């Protein structure tokens, strides 16, 4: 793939290889890698997932854990000489949903920040529209917010990659 520049969106389903692919893009950029983690630890299973991701990345990454203020973290951390990985947008939408935040306003604020950044940013997100229609309003609202955010980020991104079975498929850029 081309050198890492601008905004890259890496989409895929669960266990599609999107995080590992995104980590590789950032690690191979030659820039200081910054990992922005949006996950919150609610149980042992999530703690194990996070430990696995940390071990896979290794010690060279700067880690920033932020569950809410993704816009502020990106504005602060995405500076020259760095490549930032956000993993992941759908967990950020989950956090905003649980906090009863204005997700539409926050999504537009994120897009504004992304447009102004000096360093490359790779955003990981789950493709949420390939399954069945959820059976409850909260799940449908989440799916709708995440799907809209994915569309908006993809429209503004320089590059979009869809992951399936560990294989990257270039959609844009």
C-alpha cells in the first residue's frame, strides 16, 4: 500500500483482522506510533482482549486510553512525527450511547478535528450493517449511529479498507 498519509478507515466485522492490519499500517509508517484505546474494561473477557492487543503491539507504542473525548485526544496527540491509531470508533459510539451524549454532534466534531490534523490517523470501526435488524430500540439506534459515522468518516477519509478473513480490500484511495 501507499505511504501512510491523511485519514485511513479500516472497517470489518468481528475477528476480521482489522486491528492487526491497522496496527501494521501505523507500525510500518516510520512515525512514532500512538494507540488511542476507546475500550472500557467491564469484565475479565475484555481485560483479556486488551492484554492480547497490548502484547501484539509491543512496547514501542504510546498508549492513550480515552473513552469519551476522542476529539480532544486527537487534537492533542496527532502531531508531526506521529501516526495515530484509534481502536475503535464503534466502542466510542457505545461509550457515547451509554453516556446519553449527542452522538450526531460529537460525530461532526470528530470530522472537524480529522480534517485539521497534521499527522496520519488510522481509525478502526466495525461494519455494523451486514447483520440482522436488532430487536430493540437501543441496539437499532446504536447500529444507526455507528453506520452513519462510518459513512461520514469514509466520505472524508483518504483511504478506506474493508477487512474480511484477514484480507484487506481497498474500497477507496
